[in-house]
């Protein structure tokens, strides 16, 4: 009897606690949010050394460069209040924003700017290379006055500002002796702590120069098990999750969650190794493009969401993207069969599609491709490999026939997507080689003004399409689930998560 | 020749296994190809034309389960054959001869034993690539250590018995003593080991395929079916339910067959008669 009494008492107590918790739900929502991320943040905390896209994605809130991207893909001033570009496009003068502070409360000085620029450009004498090859173009960094600094380039680069607008070109304090473990930036959120395989904690930076965040405490919970993410969302241990798969999205209760749909900002394609025999035949490549029905792939892989690309540029690239290119190879089996008959392989051939097994979307895409290609006599075998093997054999080793993967851009310049297809590019994993393409690309890089550069970049994109360099598929859809207690998630044309836009529903 | 007497548990086990074999064989009569996609049947629930429903590509789950079960069982049978053969030979040599042979072989086995068998299979697959041939070999090799250990102790026990000593005195060739005289007397342990290894193989294959390094899509195995279905467990629970049910049934059948009153009695009775 006594036991039952205790039990009843215990239940009542629990109930009261739970009910109490319910009443201040809204107040709590503006105080804190827990966001699920798929991978642990075990990178260096030095923005100039961060490697993983997932790390840079969330540290976008902690670190800022002289300029930063906005959600429309424009480049807006950040640590620098304004920028002046000289007539010859070789000198950039940045004016330091007044009153801007680091997370440790110290004011940002012009020396910090000089230190940071020299550090990420590989000019600080430490022997570290520039974080991006574009920064080796910096020839001089001069302090002009207390609040202005000049960067001189060896040759003009119309995309220079977009390189500066990334986490890897962040401004960090000169006084921080251990940037690897102590993260001090100027962004709207400051880094608080990290527990390996558990979480990463951010807190709103109240002395932020601009319009800061709304939610005070942000916890990133590491959810490495993809199968439990939907359950964690439903159960309320996480309020938000980025990069959901179609399957995870389906499991969510639409009453409780807003699911935002954007794109992943990458070019998913069946990338062909041009050293592999049949793929050096343009007829074969074109036939494959005609045989593949991208709409059908999108139907199977992502319930019809996603956007066609047609070439190595994705739609969020705005001015470089040409929608007409997505319509060039409308599925047509007759044309495909004619082209195959004209090629050296009228009876088809065998090929292997190597695909990293950790990416469901790519494996699923390969499956649909297999069945579509079989219609024109191409017998595709699918070989699933783990990510490490894929990197070693396919990406670096270039020992493969074809692979399904998404290629993303490090920054908002077309260069980031197109440079890999020049004949001698070190990251040209498709072994693509085309003199006309190399010529157009060279013209694009060396053009002095943005308009000419854009024209040539578009020409590059068109060559990739008309030459059927790869079987271009889509920019994959990206799903973000946000508990209805919050609102305001905004997609960027880059791989970043902007916390300042998220706020509690009043 | 006297009939081997079976207890009820084994009878039920045999019935279940016959049922499962029939289930797999009936797959050949199933008109739906296992890799035919159909946009209109994505995640369609069970119906008369698709008894187990359809998966996220609109493929018939019944056919995929039948194919997958066939492949999983085939892989397991061959792995067990490989593992049993080498395990028995090594165990027999160690147990029967003892001394330096035992020392050397046992140390190697001990080293292998220290590595978890799934990890061993993983290493093998990463060295020789994935595919069901590699998986079969890998699982087979992973079975060897535990099998060799069991057989070693059994042969060691038997070595000391009168009939072996007599056989030795009669100058009967060692190979004959090992596999004709001793082996039938360790059948009980032997068969139990085989059944347990078979169970483990099915599960390990499921695990390997789950990790994406077993059979390659669009081919299915029970493991890939379960892992694919896991992602849709709320929306389409039938995707994981039916393959899981068949797997449970099969393992249950094998479990019944290898448990309960052992074969030993049946056999020893035969020997007595």
C-alpha cells in the first residue's frame, strides 16, 4: 500500500513539473534553440584552417570577413564599412567599421585586419599556404590610416570580393595566441563550448555591430544516426534540423513542423571519366544525356523537388546560370538510339557507376540512371564504396568509369565551379580536356571587368553542355525542419546557416 | 538403417525451414522483376497484386524479399561451408596433435579471435572490394576462429579415449582417424556450431549490407531491405515489417532445429542399434 502511495505521489510530481514546463514554452523558445547537425565539429576553430563544409556552415555566425554574403547572394560590407576599388581593379581600399568589437570585448583595430589578411593569404611568414589559391594573388597589404587598409593584387580578379566574403577569409584578433582552440570573431554569435560527439554551444553576441540574433542560446546537438533524427524532432530534443532527407521529411508531423525547401547549392551529375574508352566519344555522351530523364530522377529521388542544372552551374548562381541549358537534352530515346548507332558502340557497352554509400540521394540516383541507361544498351553496374575510398579512388585517384556526386562551390564566383574542368586543373577529376573550354576559361579569368568575365564564364558553361561533358542532373533539394515555435529560416545561395534570421513565434 | 528420431521442436523447425525454402522458390513464379521501378506505386501499401506493398521506387517488396532471402541464405550457406571446412581441419589438427602444431595454429587463431568477426570481414571487404563473392569469403573467414576453437577442444577430449588409442595401435592412417573415427562422435557440437554460425552469418551479412558494402543495388538482400525500409518506418512500416518477419521466421526455424534435445541421442541410438 505504501509503495502505491509513493508511486502516485511520484507520478503527480512528474506531472506538475511537466505542466509547469508547458506554461513558459514561449518564453523558453526565445531563450534557446537546439539544432541537430549530422556531423561532429572536430575541425580546428581557426577559420583559416577549417576544412569541413559542415563546420564553416555554422561558424558563419561566429566569423566575418571584410565583406560577407547576404541571402540573395549579394556581397555586403561586414567588418569593413565600405570598399573602394581602383580604376585598374588592382587595389582595394577597405574602411574599418566604427566601433566594431570582437567577442572578447576588444575593439577591432587596423592591425587585426592586417594580421588576418596576411594570415589567410599565406603571407605571415608561418609557411602556411594561402587558404584559397585566389589569395596568392595578393601582392601587398598596406595600412593607410587608423581606419583604412589597402590590398593590392598582382593581376585583376573580378571575383576577388566574393572570395573575401567567406569564413575562410575571416577577421580574427592579432592578440589571440591559440586561434586553433579559442574562437574569437566579430559575428552575431559567439562560441561558448564544445563537447565531443555531444554538442557545440553558441551564445548571442550583444555588442554585435549590425542587426544581431533573436534567440539567445543556440545548441547544436550532434545527431550522427540519420534514422533517429525524425524521432528526436518529434520528441522535442531538437527544435530544428538542417539537410533532412526525403525519408526523414516524410516522417514529420506537418502540424508541428514547418519544412522549408531550398536547394543544396551543388551540381549533381553522373560525372564521366573522359579517360574511360566509350566516354571519349561525344556521341556516346550525348546519347546518354538524351536517354536520361532528369524529371523522372527527381520524381524518384526527391518527390519531384530539386532544380535542373544542365551544366556545371546551379540556379542560385544567378547571372551565370542559363535556364535554356536545362532544356537542351530533353529525354528522347529515339535520338539517343540514333546517336548510339553513330558511335563506335552501336551495341552498347558495360560500365560501372561508383557511388559513395553514405549519400542516399546519390545511390538512389544511380539506381534510376541504371534503369534509364539500360534502354539504350548501356549496362551499368553500381558499385557502392565508403567515402574515404571514394575520395582516394575516384576524386584523387581518378580510377573509375563514372560516378554520381554533387560538386559544390566554395564561394559565389563561377570560377569555383568551372575551374576544375580546365585540362590541367589539379582537381579535374573527370579528366575533361577541351581546348575551346580552356580558352574561354582563360579569357574569363583574365577579363578586367565583371561583364566580360560573366560572358566568358557563360560560354564555358555552354561548352560543358553542348559537348555533353557529363550527364548533368540537378541541384538537390535541401529540406530544413523547424518546430512551429520558431520561424524565419532563410536559405542562402551558399552552404551557410544564418542564425540571426531565426526567431521565436510571438 | 534406422530412422533418425526427431523431437517436436525439430519437427516445427523443419516445417518452418521448408516453408521458407518454398517461399524463396515461389519467387521464380512472381511476375514482377525485382528491379522494375514504377512511379505510380511509390510506397504503395500491400494489395492483391503486390502482397507486401512497394518500396520508394515502386518495386515489389514481395519479390525483393524473396530474392533477398535467397541471396542472404546463399551467402550464409557458402560462408558456413568455407568456415566449417577450414575451422574443422585446423581444430582437428590442433586438438589431435597438440604440441608445437597446436601452439602455432592456436596462437594464430587466438589473434584472429581477438579481432571482432564483423571487423575482420570489414577489413577483408576493404582489401578486396565489395560484392557478394567477397562478402561470402569474408564471412567464411570470420567464422573460422570460433569453429576451430570448438573443434580443437572436442578433438582434444576424444584423443584420450580408448577407441582412438586402439585405432592408433592398429596403424590406421591419421586422416582416417580424424575424420572417419572422431568426427562422427563430435557431431553434436559440430551441428550446433554450424547452426549458430549460419544464424550469425545471416545477421552479419545484413550488417555488412546495412553498411553499404555487401550486395550492390539494385540487387537486394535481407540486410539492404531492412536498411532501406528503416528510413520509412513511420510512413511505410510494411517496407521493413515483411522482410523482418521472414528473417525472424527463418532464424527461429534454424534455432529450433539446433536446440532442444540434441541430435546426439538420435545418433548414439543409431550407433547402439
